[in-house]
C-alpha cells in the first residue's frame, strides 16, 4: 500500500490541486474534453475497442480518465469487461474523488457506480475490471505481469514530477505494451519523447488541447 495520500487544495471550490506537486489534477479549461482529446483520441479510441482490451495508466488521480474511457466503452456497445490498471503513488480519498467528479455531470452515471463500489485496490463492475496499484511506479510497474494495448501517461507536469517521466520508466511502459499498442500524453517535453523513442516507440507530436500547443502520441510497432 502507498505510504502517503494525496494532499489537496481546491481551486474555485471545484478543481483539486496537488499540494505536493503544485499542479491541478485536470485541465482548468475542461478536464473531460482534455481527457477525450489526449487519452482517447490520442490512442485512437474508441475505434480500437475490442473484447479483452487492456488499458494501463500512470497516475490515477481523480479517476477521470478511467471513467471517461469506461463510459465510451459502454456507449460504443462493448459488453465484455474493459481491463484498466493504474499506478498511483498518492491515492486520493473517496470523498475527494466524489467532490472532484461532481464537475463532470456527463459522467455521473459511471461515477456513481464506481464510487458506490470503490474501496481502493481492485474493483469489478461487470464491464470494467479496475486495478489501482499503489506505490512508486518505478518499483510497482517492473513487478507488474500485465500488458497494455493503450497507455495513458498522466503524471503531474514533467517539470514538477520528473520521477514519473524518466527514461527507465518509459522503458518499462514499452516493455509492458503489446505489439501494436499505443501511448498518449498531454506533454510534448523533449526528454519524454526521447525516452519513449529510445524505449522502442515510434513517437509523433500532435496538436494539444486548449492552450497546450502540442501533445505526444506513440506506437509500439
């Protein structure tokens, strides 16, 4: 289990900001649309959805990314479980998650189902098999036996949280990606892109969301 929990300050009473990293958990403009742009479109989802599809993530945060893709999974007509594994060093409390997710009424049906069952760790919600692995991803990811078809790289800003973007961790991401799998992230930081490329991904810069000019997409050929 993680040694520490998320420490938060609330901006405008609605947007959680990490005290540890001085960074908001989601876009100040529209967190849901940013997630759809970066992590869904960035991984060619929902077009790639298929039974037994597996997603992995660095940084669970409020659960926004998971809920966004789970809702898209169900809306697209998938009826088998989506596998979603997230690595989180500083898990957020359930009540704080609920408060943050109130900002996204489009996701309320999924948020309510998730929060009613969530006690940390793992959760089986029929069309979703969720596992949140707590602790430093530099230690927990190498120990993970799974593989992902798509990665959501969503740690705090590389300038403020460089540990979650280092070349060794990007190599672990690649090592735990299926052939033809993808990764996407909101950042276009040069050292992140180089780390992904050195790990075996074909890396491309793409238009970012809102005020962010660029983001990164990667494919493991």
